């Protein structure tokens, strides 16, 4: 499981205030906590913060990099912002692996962001949606995922640098989507050899739901069974991480032993 930390997101009030007031220590403490939980990649998203978004993004990337050399996922729904940010972060942190989060399968979005990933040796997340929005069915998700994958491979990206995201929406507003997302992962994983990575922004599913941690944990396990191998999630949620590792042991992605959780932690150097 490739764990992308969701926590450095301006959607969280503490992070938003820390970005607005340039309080590096608040961010760095959160990052340490995510790393201790097993985060492999730190996703950074400004959310509704004030100020110059390009400067804020570069500041945030530097602040995170001061505590870890791990890859950074640069998260924005605005392609034009990513086009400005990626070269700046690349110049500031030349050794750091970058992942562009995200492109859609709309030609305009892919046309800007896929060449940007190639140029900067970055990975890229492709959402299975196009200019018409998030599909309501499996077929259109698979079609968008396949179109993104083909474009990325033809541009020269390796499957290991490509992440397909079928976009999970809140269960309380889109109750049919959890199954559709799993089925899209299953079909796309089956049709492509070697497969790309499959990722979701897990906490979307339980936004404003009462049992959010239980919903996240249960759905993550279901998606792993369908072929998910990466998630943007709260790495500090121990129950969540342990459920994911257990699901992977049951699918023989890790060897079983009576002490498999400890073995997993040791292997990650935790
Ligand atoms: N796909 C990709 N990137 C993404 C998403 C995705 N990036 C953003 C988002 N979705 C994933 N990250 C989050 C981070 C937080 C929450 C959801 C998704 C979240 N937070 C709680 C809430 O809003 O209820 C708590 C907020 C708070 O405590 O203030 O839900 O899908 N590629």
C-alpha cells in the first residue's frame, strides 16, 4: 500500500491557519505524525487559504521537505496553478520525487499536465472524469481511465508513475458510487499489464458522516480487494493503517506471520 498523507490540506482548519500565518512548526509536527503512522508520500493541498497560491505552495513544499525526503504530491484542482507550481518546486527541491495531483481525462487538462510530468520526471494522478464531470456509471469511469492511461504511456511515462483515481464521492450524497469505483478499479486492473497504480482520496467517502473512521476503514479494505494499491488517507489513524496491512496480508501481498504488523513496521523502518 502506498500511503499518501491527506493531512497537509488547507481544508483542515489548523493547516489553513498555519499556511496563512506561515507557521512551519505546526505543519512539520503534523508531517512527523503522519510519517510515524507509515506515510510514504506527503500530499499537499492549499485548500481555501489566503495569499499568493504559488508562493504558498513553494513555501509548504520546502517546510515539509525539511522533515522528510519522501515524495510530495502537489494537490490542486487548478491545472494552471500546477503548471506554475511544479517547475518552482522542482527548482527548489531538485532531489525530491514529485507527483502531480491531478489531471482529468479531459484533453485540455491532460494536454497541460501529462507533458509537465514527463518534463519533470514526476508521477501523475489521472481522475476518471472529463469535461462533463464525474461519471455516474462504471463504463464511463473505465473509458476515462483507459484514455488517461493511453495518453500518459504514449507520452513516455512508466506505469509506476501513473495513478488512476476513479473518484470516490460522499456516501451520503452518492450512494451508488462506492460499488462503481470498486468495479472500475477491478476492470482497469484486469485490462492493463503491467497495471498502473490505483488510488482514491479515501476520506471523501465519509465527509460529514457520523461514523467516518469506520466507513473509511471498511471501504479501504473493500477497495484493496478490488485492486487498489494507494490511498490519500490519514496515516495517523492506526486502525485504518492496520486494516489496510491486514487486507494486504490476506491477499498475499505480504507474508503472514503471527507478528505481521510488527514485521510490516520494521520493513518500513518505523
Ligand atoms: N482524489 C485526489 N486528490 C484528492 C482527493 C481525491 N485530494 C483532496 C481530497 N480528495 C483528499 N483529501 C482529503 C482530506 C480531508 C478530507 C477529505 C479528503 C476530509 N476531512 C474532514 C472533513 O472535511 O469532514 C475533516 C475536516 C476537518 O476536520 O476540518 O474529509 O479524491 N486525487
